[in-house]
């Protein structure tokens, strides 16, 4: 109990110009920018210094995925003319490597938050009135702050499905999965999206049995069917059992010991048994129980903070950034949210034209191996929108770099406008796809026709050079020879 509560007095209210509730990607950059401008800012963060990306999500998962790739290469070293003998995985060592990387990132963030003009609080924050934040410190003390401007960067958390027996099973989310110190004997992954496929492949490569149960009729439900089918083939070729069109009806047991899932599939009912259960079935915004309604901040029908194209909430002087505002669930999207607010609110724009979230060209990347990357339209979306396109496609086996390093799995495809040479979208399943997609994205941002990439002199032998192969035989425009 804090001093004010013990004496029966009301917690005094402090006045501060800027408060950031949540210190994730967008929030921390807002705070650092304000501090550099000499403007005082208070950051209230529940517990992850730097946010989820460097602590429990993007970076630690890619760290473990890299370790799994090394294990996979070592087991297949004979393909490269190298003898390694028996390969074993020390999960405690895998975890320690990840923890050391995370601690290094936390140290960097602590130094940046120690800058002048920033006060950083590790505390549970909630709103108790318009732009009024109450922060409960670990020792029980409470601080109440009235902000002139409030920036919400609340984030999301992994959804745990409401299925009979699920809560009692205490399933893993990506957070707990990345902290395992022993290799699961049989990991069941509930969900075949980006997180599910990334971690399923990683754990399979680390050496355990893996089963994916996907509710939809394909993996990666937002991708084109040919992409999903290719990813399915990749995972199955490495020994992952994938069950599509699978509805989990009930869960029994406890993850880490023994779990049993009753599943309904197109072929009928079946039981799937394993030792560990990982739920990777989407995200839930962290908007409940923190007093948003008391501050006049409305939510949309999905529970995300309602914002306009400039990320302004329904309350004056309050902005929401990142995943809690319904932005794409990527760190790079949250960073762009920060840039929008910086330009429009923090007076750092190059001109008076406001920036907005409308029309953003957002890249996507799943860090399976080989990587899957996409930007702009895909074929299914183009068809849904009635956009006429020409499609260029080539297997990665036609890319000389892929042949040189023995990574010929996958393909590239580009969507080009039917009535012009405009690039409308690009998808690549192949080694270094996340790097190649940036080349196409920059061309799209610059309004370049596909012929600019086709005729460019690209370094040989690189994966990006494959774009010249992809675009060598683009179908002619309708009505032309």
C-alpha cells in the first residue's frame, strides 16, 4: 500500500507534457524523439524493456530459427561433401544463446531510456480519466499523471482458443516455447500461420516430432494457394505432419507431460497425442482492463483501439500506435506508425502534408526456410478486387545463385498490370526472399515499370539477379503482339 493510501489521502496528480503507455517499437521511438527535442516524457511499461520484439517475439524467435537451421545443415552436411558424425541438440544451450542475445538488446534499451528528459517506469499502467494515467509500481506505490498528450502502444498477446480443456492444459505460446530448456518429444502446433509454421519447422529441425493442426483448408491462409501448397510440401518433406481442415473440439492432459486433442477433419474424427501443445492461433489486443472507456477512447468491434488514418483516437490529444491500433502485426509496421506520428504530431515533417496509414505498401515475410516474402497484390486479392494482371513466374532453379548454393526450392512470381507495365505485387518463396522483396518494393515505391528491373544490371550471382530471369518473358499486354 502506498503512502497516500495508508494516510487516507488521495494520490496526488502530477502534470507532464507527454506520456507513453507501453514501450514497444512505436512507443519507444516516440519517447526517444521527444527526449531529443528536449521535451519531457514519461514511459510506463508493464515489464518488457524495449517491447516484445527484442524480448519474446521477432528477434528471439529468429535466433532460435537460425540455430535450427544450423542443426539442419549439420545433419545434411554430407550433401556438401562434409562429414560431421552424429549431431545432437542441447536445448539449454539453445536457450542460453537466445537469452544472451535478448539481454544484449535489453542493455541497449536501458541505456537509451536513461537519456535526459525521459523517465522510464516499469509499472502496470491504466487510465483513470481523460489522458490521466495511474501507474502501480512493483512495490505497491501508485503514481497518477495527467498528460497533455498521451501515446498508447499497448501491443497484443497470443490468443488462447476457448476450447474445452484448453485452459487446464496450460499450452505454450511462442513466449514459453522459446524458453524451453529441453526438446519436446512431440510438439503439437495449433495453427498454421506465420508463427505456427516458423516454430514448427524450427522444432522439427531441432530434432523432435511435430504435428501442425490447421483449422483452414491450407497453411498460411492469407497466401495464394500455390504458395501454401509449396510451403506444405517443404514442411512435409522435412517430416512434419500437417493436418488441414482440422477443428480441435477438446483438449485433455497438460502440456509438458501428455496432451490429447480430439480433432474433427474432413476425413472424420481423429485423436492426436503429444507431449507439448503450442497455440499459434492469432493475437488479441491488450485493451481490456486498462480504463480506455474512462478516458473516452473507443474500441472497434474486434477490440482494437479505434483510430483514424493519422492514428488519432476518439479522445482529444491521444494517439494509438502499433498492433493495439489494428496496424499490421509487424515491427516494421509499428515503426512506420511512429513515423506518421512524428511527422504529424512531433513537428518533424518535411512539409505540411500529413502522413497517413492509407495506401501503405506493407511487406510481409515468414522466416521459414526458405523464406516467404510478399509485397503488394497477390493473385487471389487481385481476382477479388477485379484487377486484371499479367503473371510472371519462374522456379528458383532458374536462378544461378540458387543453383550455386544448392537452394533451388521455391519460386518467384510478379503481378504486372494488364494495361501498363506497372508492378502490382511480388511473391517469393526462396533463399533470401526477405532481401529480394525489398528490391521490388523500392521499385514499386518509385513507380518504376517492371522493365526497369528486367533491364537493370544486377550483381552476379545474387538472388536479386533472378528478377531479370523472372521478367524476361512477361506475357504481352492484351491486344498487343
